[in-house]
């Protein structure tokens, strides 16, 4: 069943934005039911031409975690960064923070010019994966600012840490993965000073987008 987010409601109708109207036109939806997410709740609806969805029933659906998962995602090649964004949404991240560290490829940032595209990817992934909430995409931080985020648990994946394997995640947690060049020794020391848990993932070295998928797979 098709799912869409909506921000405007009038009485027993949702007012659909132009993007959703275009999508409904493409899929030629007529008498079919579809779902609208409004204020984090799902509603079973029918389409009323040209821009309304009539509410049939409010549904008791909650597909969100009971805790916060913040992902600190470094800038990497754009297509890989976009894949990572999509997978973060699908696997339950509640907040995504792009960041810059020592070995980040800074030629690929241009965040402000690409932000709308990134937000669209997050929206579409939220709809596809049946999320109640759209994860928030934050502005770019530097590495030190990431380490100072106030959250109960902070976990950083580091390929040279062999004696501390990543365990299951079941409470508020910040997950940090490195750029293609990894983290410097100085950055690892700074993380330890900030009580960040340094963990290993697999025996092999993973791409950034694979590493964050692996970390998010540990959520229960």
C-alpha cells in the first residue's frame, strides 16, 4: 500500500502537496486506499481529485524505536553518501548529522546546495520503510562537535580496535563512522577522552556506508 507524509489537514481531509499529487497521478490511483502520515500517526485514506485525501480511519501503527539513534555520517562520494542516508532511515536512525574530520574529502561537501536532495532521499526512504517519523537531517558539524553531543552512549567504529566488539544497541546512542581515509590517532585519542566507546566491526575494513549499516543492524 502506498504511503505519504502530509502536513496540512482540514476537517476530514488532508491537503496534498504538489509532489504527492504528481505521484498519485503517475501511479493512477483512483479507488484504491492509501496511507497518510500526519503528525506521526497513520490514516487510511482515499483520493479526492485534485488535491485531497479523505480520512477513512485512524490506524494504531508505531514503527519507531523506543530510544534515539543519532548517526554521525562523514562526507564521502556523493552516491555512497546518498546510499548511507537511505539505509540510515530504513534501519531506524532518528537523527543524521553530517560531519567533517581530518581525512574527509572536503571537495565533496557542498552541503547547502545538496541539502534539498538529501532531504528528499530521507523523505522517500521514510515513506518506503513505513516510518512514523522523518529523521532529522542536521547541519554540518566538525569532529570535535560530534564528540561533544550530549547523549548516554557514544560508539565509534575503528578498524584498528580488535579487542572490543560491537554489542547490541538498545538505548539512546550516537553512532560514529569514519570517512574513506579513516580516523587519525589523534582523533581516536580525543574520542577516548570524551568517553566514546571505540569498537571493531568485522575482520575486514568496511566502506563507510557498509559500516553504518553493520552498526545499525545491532539495534534491538
